[in-house]
C-alpha cells in the first residue's frame, strides 16, 4: 500500500513547485506593475500636475532616437530636475533598506531586526549633527556633502564597532543584535547632547534631518547612493542560500550545509550596513522600511530568500514611494517628511508582531 501511495505523492511535488513558482511570478508581475503606476503617479502629481501621458512622453524622449517627443518648457524642467531625482531616490531608498532588512532578519533569525536596530541610523544622525553644529553644512558648494560624509562616516564607525564586539564572541547573532541596541542608545544620547549646545537654527536643522526626507535630492546624490546599493545587491543575492540556512535552523544548520558561518555573516552584514548607511546619509532617518517591507514580502511569497530579496526590494520601493506621495499631497502645501509617514505605517505592524509572535520573542 505504501508503494502505491508514494507514486502520486512524488508526482505531486513537482506540480506543487511549479504552481508555487507560477504564483510568485504572478505576484511579482503585479507588484512591478503597481510600482510602475506609482512612479508615473509620483511624477505626475504635485503643485503643477501633469497627465501621465505627458510624463510618459517626456520619459520616452530621454531614450536615444526619441528626443523628438520632448516638450520643452517649465514642466519639463520640474519633471527632470525635481520630481524624477526625488522619485529615483525613493526607489533606491526603499529597495536598499528593504533588502538590508531581509538580510539582517535572516542572519539573526529575529523578525524585529532592521538596519535601524544595529544603530546605523542613530549614528548617521550623530554625524550629521556634528556637521550642522560646526556649521560645515553651510559651506558654499560642499556643505551638503560634509553633512553626508560625516553621517556616512559615523554610520560606518558604528557598524565596525558592532562587528568588532560580535567578533569577540564568534560573530554570534544575539551579540550582534545586543551590540546594535547598545550603540543605538549611545548615539541617540550623543545626538541629544549635541542639541544642548546648538543654536535655534542649528537645532531646527538637526531635528529636520532626523525626520527623514526626500526633499531637494539631486542626480549626484541618487548616483552615489544607487551605486553603493548596486554593488551591495549582488553580495546579498549571492548569499541567498546561506540566508535560507540561517533562517531555517541557525548557525548549526548552516554549518552542516557547508556554509562558512562567520564569513557569510560578516559579508551579509557589511553589505546590508553599507547600503543602509549610504541611503540614510542622504535621506536622513527613515525607519521601519527595513522592518515593514520584508514582512509584507514574506507574507506574499514566502521565506525563500532567492525570491524574497528582489521581491522585498520592489515592496520597499513601492512603500517609500507611496509614503512620499502621501506626505506631499495629503496636507499640501505642507510636505510631511517621508520618515514620519513610514513610521505611521510601521508602528502598527511592529506592535502586531510583538503581540502575535510572543513565543519567538521569548526564545
């Protein structure tokens, strides 16, 4: 009897896998279509709204041989110099932070871990606060880059310190998280200390930076942040199998499957930290994207990191783009920073995870 029932079971497995892959492709195609529509909406809506057809025509005119479709005028300058780099930065920000969140949750087996948990964003805020307090942010031509440079340097110092402490215990996942939490509080306290010595104008600039915003983004900033994420993405994708092993059974299972545990954890952490630091250095503190987007993606397509990483990037980009549009349009002409809008979305999910995964938190 067992031999008779084994054949249908073995035949059903490939069919189930094909259905799963087809379902993932359908969900992925729908997500990409929604993202494309959101991009057109973001480029179209604003103080001076344009039709999606006009926006599509202007975008097509950028392609070789189609420059005849261009329509010159103020609206084209607004589109190419203001809305397009802002939208591009939203895509880079959402995709990069989402993939970093997936990676950190995978190697720590903790559903509440994100790049923010490792202290990256608070450290970047501290670096930016130093630049603002010293007045370097007001230097002609290079002021903004001083702010970005110090924010990035502080974030990388924090990452190096967290990894160094974790290395003392064999790059243990628990030590990694606890060290990140400790440095989160440390850099938060350092930033608060600097605020006591800041003038009213400097204090306002520091607080505004910590809100997280896409206002005033330029093509140079998009290029730098995008290039860093482009370098880090193949590293994360190459370690998708290792992330599956980590999330399935931790270090012991990963080691039994031939994964070099310490080396893989360091490579994944460095890639996640580097991309996150590059993003928050330009945009300010945008929390919860690295927490929310991975969970949404995981609920839709499952936990296989080979599909989860790219799909989470699409979900994260869509989330930041929709949050930015909501911040621009709901209270116009006042623009609510995207970091605030994303937090409104992230806090309910965070509380939901705490309430529904008590056993995981206890263990």
